[in-house]
C-alpha cells in the first residue's frame, strides 16, 4: 500500500522487522516531540515489542522509516473508563506517530492513516477511531484530512482535555486493494 507526499516521496506501510525497526521506534518514543503527546518514555517503552505484528506497521517515505502506527480493538471497559460511551461495537482504535521531525506537517500521517483505513475496511472493520489532546491541533488536522470527524471530547487523567475522532469505513472496498 502506498500514497505520494506533496513534493515527492511515496508513503507506505510495511511490516515491522523487530531486529531492525524496534530500536528506531524506541528512539522515537524518547524524542521530545513524541513524549509531549504520547507521555513519558517509561509508559510507552515496552509497547511496540509487546504488540502482535498483525496490528502495527512502520510508516515509510521512499522506503525510509519515518513513523509508527498501531491499532487494536478496545474493550468496552477501557472505553467506559475514558468516558467514551456510545462508540460503535466494531471499532478499531489507532495510535500513530511521526518519529522523524522533518516529516511533520508534510502530509505523511493523513496518507498513512488513509492506507490503514483502506486495509482495515478490506478486513471488514466498520469504524476506526483516534484520540489526542485537544491542544494537539496538528494531529487533529491530520486526522480530519484522513477522514476522521470529531466524536467526543473527554478528560484523560494523564493528558487532560482530549478529543476522540471517528471514521466510518466504506463497506464497499475495492478487493484489488491489499
């Protein structure tokens, strides 16, 4: 799956090579621009290594790693604890980061999200959601460009005022897209 970036560059999602890619993701999780929105490194350090390789991907531009995306089906209790009631049952929650600062604001995140939404839709997922701090305006714009719409604002104990955005995936996905 791939999509171009303005000014050149092809965005793709590719499988993670644990040996080659986990150190890069670990470095990104320590970066100040990631810690600001994802929380302390200590809270997130083990996350990529513990994930199923079926639910995460590396974001590349011209085959060079620039970011990370992962997705999961949240439990009803997790959603209720965050005050996010009323979300659709067939929901996949997405987390995304652009680890290389020079790729921020270049349209990489919306393109990567659209690629993931196409993939999830082809797998029968009906809804995808993303959450971020309401002060993370760049992320909110990127999510909206990818097709997400505001669902609900909520208070997160760690991050304060947050917004959850939802995308309804088209059930009629072109079977030629993988």
